[in-house]
C-alpha cells in the first residue's frame, strides 16, 4: 500500500524526472521539462512507509538510515523544490498524526531565553574542530559573496565581510555591536581592518571560547570583547549593529521584540545591517508553523522569515527604516557546494572526531537540501541596511561605488 502511494505521488511530480530502481524493477516518474533527472536506488522496503508516513521529512530520515541512495542528491532536492514552486506542495506523506507530533515537538523548542541556549547548543556546540573541517579560514558559517565565478571560498568570504563593513560605513570612532558571534570572523575583520571597537555576543559556549582565543591570537583584546549574553539581555548604546544569519534562530513570535531591542541598542543616528536567510512571502504563512527536516534535525527552534515579515515586524516594533536591500541568495549555491566538497573530502577526520555514518548522511543531506533550495530560489538571503531616524549617511550603493583606500 505505502509503495503504491509513494510511486503514484512521485509520478505526479512536476519538477523533473525521478528514476526509482528497486531490485530489477525500474520506474521512471515525474513530469515537466526542467531537464533535471535523478536516480534513486531503494535499499530497503522500509523506505516506502517512511516516506508515506513522514513525507519529505520521512524521506530525509530514510536517507539518513541508509534505506535509499541517490546518484545526484542536489538534483533530486531541486526537483522537489520545483514541484513545490509549481504545485504549492511537496509533501509525500499522509500521516497528519506524525505532522502534529512534529509541530508539538517544535513548539516545545520555542526560543525563550532558556530555550534559545538549548537550541543553539544542539547545533553550534557539536565541535569547533568539526566546523573547521569545511568552513573557510575565517570560519564564516554564512553566505559568502563571490565577486567572480572563479573566486575561491576564502576570497568570497573576505568580499562578504568587506561588503558588510563598508555598508555600515565603519570607522575607528565606531563601537559596533554584533549579535551572533559565530567564531569571531566578522568581529576580527571589523576591528582589524576598520579600527572600530566591537562587542560581540553569542550563547554558544564553544563559539565563545574559540572566538576569545582568536581575539587574543590577533592581539585585539583592546578592541574586541566577546560576551555570552542573550540579545534580550544586552544593554548600552552603540554606533552600529550587525547580525549575520542569526535572525533564523529568533523565532517568528519574537521578531517585533528583536527589532525593538536592536533599535534601543542603537544611538539615534545609528545603522544596523541584518543578513538573513529568507523564504518566499507566499510560503511563509505555512512555513512558520510547519516542521521540516531542517527544523526537526538540524536547527531546532528555527524559523526562516520572509522579507515582508521582517519589514512588518521592524515597522511594528521599532523606529528603524529600511535604506538598502541586497539579495545575495544565489551566492549560497557555490558557498554550500564548497562546504560540501570540503566536508566529503574530510570524512576520515569527521569519523576521527567520533561522528558516525548516520551523522555523515545527515549532514550530506542537509547541505544538498539547502543548496537545492537556493538554486531554485525557494530560499533567498538578504542584506538589509536599517537606519535610525537621525542617521544621515550617504546611500550604501554610493559608498560601495567609491574606491576603497585600504
């Protein structure tokens, strides 16, 4: 029964062709003229009930278990994303009970102060050494910006850091607040190249520890302070504020409070740069309550906002105004491809750190799944420059067009 239902649903997919190989049986399924084609090898009959009951999340979980393989996982996920774009749905599952259970579990992971620490630790405290195996030298775990098609990941990460700092018009007299330290790459860049003071906060113990080490190694203890505070607990006033791909961990219930706090932390003439992964407006309404593979297994408590949702929350919760917006989402495709190439090239080191084959398949699926979402523009990544009422800075694009003296 489950097998028939899954094959029937796949046959109606509109994003491309999926070849399902099961023993000597072969099914060529799907419609559409995208030219995308992927081959799925069913390795266990448990694949079908997992997908029938769990839909897209069930398919991901079955992959992690080794119940199926694919010759091109990115292409398969792109077909799924196109099906979602064309038909408004991708889920293969029929079990509302499973979906409700996932929603309840996600609701219990709400981003209260205590909940945020648990959710962040579940992902970012895996191991600093693990993340160093696939990130660039600066350990930037966010979308890079490739100035040229042939640029390396290191060059693209440097270019993104420059883009952020120049949009903020940073200088030696500025005190910059960063919400979401990562491993300190942006704070070190801003202090080292632009001479500003930086206060940066994270609620990940492992990130804070390594960031402090890197600050000391760079000799920037007089300019960079790493604190472990929830953004809601921060006090003081700053000239500039930056938050790169942290908004996804805020949760839609807290967007207004987040912008209110950011506005309160800025001086009357302050500037804020927010970089965040976004989802299409038409999908946001259902996405914020649905629980997919990412929310369940990778980033507990997360929610991807739409640009409109951010704008509405900003307007309702603060006196900030949008003065510049740049879409950099297409750059996430080569960023994720580079991360995956490095990850797969360091599997022996991953295993040495104690991670098993299920973990490797989980992360392989995660990186492919995300790359496909950005490649088909179901996901975006936006840099929003926000200004306080008394800010009189030159337009960001004028500043970027001017020669950089550094």
